[in-house]
């Protein structure tokens, strides 16, 4: 996997940005950002740059394929050389796709072509602490209403600038939901069948950091912002190695049916999957065996400040209660079947305990407190 340069600006954003632009070399830049960009303090730094920039903000919170394709067309039309993404996971995902698409044949559907290394470079500046998208080789776009995962080493941003002050103005619910997304990613990466010593070390750091600093972060303490931004990046780097597992596989349909934020939905699913796995260790499918998985569960518990895996799962549930994040009300009984049928089998291959569609139906019923 190609190397990535991560810079902490810590109040000196303009210096970090100038450093990256010097490394990137001259040329026009496509700035991919959302409507919140003008309200960020760091936006002033971009206005002071002696560099021609073209702004692209024509994308949705759940970005569509045609929006990313339009961004790639603008990149080519303007003769750009660099893409800068400033925003949350949506802006960064769109920028990743623009980087990938801009060197491909525009007359054919990009996702049906063979990916190749693009000439464009990419800088990511995350303004939320959750997805870790700035340090992953994954992006998501929706094509004809269907979620499409784009995976390529070439879309990993070349540079990342982490500036904790960008988190200061986030709404409280968004802070909670994105932070929980990072916590879920770290835990899922840790128990994934694809975990490595490197990914597990990153997961441990992320889980410990979030559990130690989430209260100060939500209270607006500067040190809390720094700690949670670092933990979210560590969780992103962990899933870049392992990918996510069953809890993330379950959460997408909750978001599409009920509009629940992604991180909130993932957090509703994770403790149910966790308890199921603890109760069905005999169904362990990790090649390293049940004993390995039991050690992993114990290590996660320790990182969460608990003595047993069961207590750790309970701690996660109590965290949801503390943050006042509950499940939506089930609208239709058949939604249980729809959600169970929607679970992505690719992510299930990463899960260390085998689950069936019937198991997922049961887990969704638990989440929504729905009768049999």
C-alpha cells in the first residue's frame, strides 16, 4: 500500500497547507467542499493562497455516482492537477472518486472500467471525527439508488491535515454519532478475521482514546477534540487494513429506511452483534481459532476499562443511554425482513462468528424491540 503523509496543524493550518502545496507542485486545484466550508475558520487560509482554485460542492450527503462524475469532468475541463477535500466523509469520498475517475474514459461508466493509477494527487482535510475516510482506500457512492463501494489503493489520500479546531462548531448530535462510528470501526476492526498486529494496535489506541476523552470532547474541551480526532484517524487506519464486520453490514439499511445517522445506526447494531458472538463462540470462523477470539474480546474489554467481555458489551449499551441515542420506532413489521435480507455478505466474511439471515432478523428485532 502506498505511503500517506499525515500532518497535525494544531492551530497552524496555513503552514501545513503551504507545506503540502509546495510538495504537490504548481497547478490549478479542485477544492471539494460542502456548504459548511465558508463558516470554517480554516477557509480564510484558502482565500489567502496565491493559487488558482476551482470550487466543487455539487454533491449530496449520500453522494451519487453522477455527482462524482461531474466533479471529474470539471477537474478535466479546468486542467486541474490536485484535489483538496475539506469536509466529512461525503466530501472526502467524492474527492477520492474524482481523483480516480479523472484519468479514465469519460464515455464509459467509470465503475465498470478497470481502475488505474491516476496522475492527480489528493489532500484530505477532515472536519468531522468519525469515518476516518481520510486514511482509507474506500469510498461510497450511490448509483441508481444502490450503494456502491469503491476500493482502490490509488484513492488513499496522499496527504492528510488534521486540525482539531474544525470540530469545534459541529452540532452535538453529529459529534456523538461520528464519534460512535469511530468507536464501532475500532472494535470491529479488532475482532475482524483480517486483523493484524498493526491493526489491533491501532484499534486499541482508538478505543482507549475514545473511552478516556469522549466526555471532554462533547463538553467542548480542546484536548478532547485533539484526542477524538486522533482516535478517529487511528480507527480509519485500522479498518483500512481489515474492513468492517457484521455491525456495519447491518447498519446501512437502518439509515436508508429511517434516516438515522450512520454512526448512530452502527452503534445500535454493534452491542447486539457482540452479545450474539459471545453466546455463540462455537461458531467461530476465524482461522486463528476460538481461543484467539476470546483473547481479542478480553483485550477489547480491557481497553474499555472493564474486566469481562460481557461487561464491555454492557458498557457500550450504557454509553448509548448516556448519550441519549435510542433506536427509531419500527414503522412496518416487514422492515425486519427487508433489513435482514439487505446485509452485505462481503462484510460478513470479515466477521469472526458465523451469522445467518435468521440470526439477523432476530438481532433487528432486538434493536427495534419488535415482537416475533
